[in-house]
C-alpha cells in the first residue's frame, strides 16, 4: 500500500524494464524505488482504482488494467457494465472473453446540474441491466 507521504513517479522516471515503481517522498523529495519480482506480482491481488462493493455480488470501480486481472478473476464476475464514454482496451476485452464475462457499454453522461443531467433512458437501461445481472442473488 502506498504511503500518503509518497507520490508516484513522473512519467520520465520509468525504469528500463518498467518493473520498478518509483516514489518520491513529499516531505523531503528523496526517491524510493521498489522492484517487484514478476513471479510475485502475478500472485498479488490488486483491485482497480476506486473499487468498492455496492451490495452482495455488485461492485464498482474505475477501468481495470492487466495488474487487476487476478483480483477480478477471484470475484468470479459474470457481467460488467461500463457507463463511461471510453471503451475497454483490447487486453481487458480479451481477459473478459477468456473468463466468460459479458460486458455492455452504455454512455452515461455525468449529472452536472443545473447545466447537464444524465439521460434518463440510458440510466433506466443501466438499472435494468444491473437488476438482470443480480436477479438470481
């Protein structure tokens, strides 16, 4: 777990093999380099950013990446609902296919009242998809 006193590296500080995580101490500015053994890294269960449980069997998170796949596999997901305007990477879609996870993308614009509001039809469709996915729970 990253300490609040450490800041992740800048893009220019990447390691040659990109196996090293570089952090900079926010109080003194010193750099700290942490290298993970690739074999150990495969066994780590790292949730996607902003991961959280909504209710039994329903979770929310930011976009998953390769380092999150082992964690997602442990959840035994059946379906994923993407409410973002961004599509998943080919690597993530391949992971979903290999693990029999269906995914649906519905673009739901953020609710920025009073100027913008979410599309009610898309929101209703998203809620229906969520209810369908959890009907057996």
